[in-house]
C-alpha cells in the first residue's frame, strides 16, 4: 500500500486545491490525515491511484513523498496498538506515521509507515 505525504502552505484554500486536483483526475481518497503548524500543512493520502495522484499533484507544483505503508488489522480494544508500538519499538523500529483506514466491528485497520519495513512485516 502506498501513502503520499504532501507538504503545502498553511493558508485558506490550499487543501481544497489538492482535493480538486484529485477529483478532476477521478482519483478516490481511501484514507487521509492532515495537520498544520508553523506556516505549513502536511497531508497524508492513501488513494486508489497513488502513482497518478503523485504525478497530478507534482504537475501542480506540490511536493509529494511516497511511502510504502504496512496495513495492520488490530483488535479494537484499549492497549492493542500500544502493544504493537512497544513490539516495533523494542525491535528498534521507528513509527513514522499512522493513518486509520477503517473500523469494522471489533477490529481497526491502520496504515503504518515505519523506518524498517522488512523487519516490521516479520513482527506483525
């Protein structure tokens, strides 16, 4: 699974611009998170067409970083993600980002970006 991290100026309308670019290109957003501070906004996107999304945003002047993320399904109970984070951290793996994909019944699915995907895959 691929996540695009987009850096954009923190001003009114910028978020709408990138959403419009994706809509015009008929790219569906499956999951996202957005944060802002210190004059910049940071948006993480998981789309149904990540390569086309990256190309479309880059063509419009937006800087995108592409990351491979690990889809993880956990029990939706207090402490489930904490246990996974401890396991990864104990193996020296840094969690770079987390985006919630869905919550179904008693499970939650997360997209997790880490600094060592090979080791993380073996641990999960």
